[in-house]
């Protein structure tokens, strides 16, 4: 989506390849966070280059930012930590693991023993995510001021998400015969739950308090954060570049970002497991339970820290039942989006979104 040029150890310039009329959200949000908030866990905004064609809005050509010194992006750092985790647990008896990532706040003692560094990092990332959402909701102008979604907004969202879900299930059914044999059973189970899962979207208009809609990151996952000096910096606020600019600048529940990061933890756990067992395939069954323990524990720490840091803000549902229901809706939508992507691109990987779909409470 862009080309980057680094100037020494101080600056980085992004040249946007896809031009659309209107300010790029990466510029808009970077300027806002740098100049009007105290949130500093981002590359600081330095400037932008824009052009105006006849009868069109300004279009962003380039963004200049401060260069954040880092040890790599969150995705690669997580895979390295997981490789060490699997090495330490390969010969240890498999733990009993609950499938629900959001239940309870207690960390499994074996997770703490083998993944303590990452659990602390997940809690830090949950706190920084909440701080980012608070900062994004602190604006007073129309572009950043939070808004309260009305029944019509929630009904529109319900219909859009249900439409996406129906398409995903139809695509899965059509492709069932070409899936790897070891995935067919899980795919069939997911299809059998289609009606129950679609009901989750129909509950949207009935939420007592869905929180507020704000500007969000919009494409939030481990690849969008940098590990830096024991902390995290969040970057790339442009959203999904293939989508229209108006859609990328739209306001949503912050829990959409939370769901994106939780799904990224799931992907990391199973991508790292696949990589590790490529050289030791006999360990896959043993380590799969450890992968689930890591995902549940890390997600739980991220969520606990996020909730604590956002608890008194009106931008997320104050009621725990509404919070969990809305988060599960976004988790399901994200997993179904991933399912479509993997069906079209990497059928062998669909076990990861299928796991996400099947692990949601009915």
C-alpha cells in the first residue's frame, strides 16, 4: 500500500501508492494524536505532502514521521517468543484448557511459568490499546468526537455483518469437498452452527448500552505494533488500503480493534505451532493444547488490562454482558472475514479461523 524511505535513525517517510480524494487517515490520526493528545506511543507526526486536482479534495501523497527505535514488529517478536515457549513445553504433559478466551481473570499457573514475559507484554499492550482509544475519543470536532449509535445504526450494522457472515458460510459449504481431510470435520461443525451464530448479529439492536462509536485504528493486529524498549508503539492508522477512504474514516466501536488483536493472538499461536512442528511433527498433538493455553491466557491478560484501563469511559459498554456480547460479535465477524480470505488464498490455513469460530460460546 505504500513505499517507505528511512532517513538515518530519526525519520521515516511513507509514499502512498493508492491515491483517493481526501486526507489519508494515517496523516489525519497521526497529526491529531501528536498535536492534541498526550498519547505518545506512536511514531510522532512530522508533516505531509498533499496535492489537489481540479474539482477534487486534497489527496495525501506522503507522510513524514519520527522513526521509533524498535526490536521488530509485534508479529515477528511474538513468533520468536512462541518458538521459545514451544521449546520449553514440548516435553511437558499437556494442560487442561478452557476454550473461552474471555472467561475469568486468573492466569493458569503453567502459562505463567512458561510464558511470563509475554503475559506481561500482553497486559502492557492491552493498556496501550485502551489509552489509544481514549485519546482517539478526546476530539471535539466532527471528525473525532464520539457519537452514540441509534437503533437505526445498529440495525444497519447488524444487516451488514449478517450479510458478510452468510457469504462466508455459503463459500465454506461450496468448498467443503476441496478442503484438506483433517479440516472437513471442523468445517462441517461450523456449518452446523450457522443458524446459532447468525443469531449473534441479530442481538445488536437489543444491546442496552453498546457504548459510543469513535475513530479507531481499523486494521489492528500484531503487525501494526512495534516492540520498543519493553513497551509498544502503534502505527499504520490508514485502515485497510483497499477499502474506500470514507469507510476507513468512519467511526466504530473500539471493540472492533480489540477483536482484531485477539484474533491476531490466535493466528500467532497456530502459525508458530505449525512452524515449530515442521521440524518436529511428532510434537504437534502434544503442543496443540499448549497453543490453546497460550492463546487463552494471553488474550485474557490483554482483555483484563484493557478493561481496567477503559473501565470509566463511555466509549465501551459499561455492562459486562453487553461488553462481552459486542466483543463476540466482532470476534465472529473477524474470524469469518479470515475464513473467506483463507478459502480464497490458503485453504490449508482455514483451521485457524475455524478454531476461532468454534471456540466462541453459543
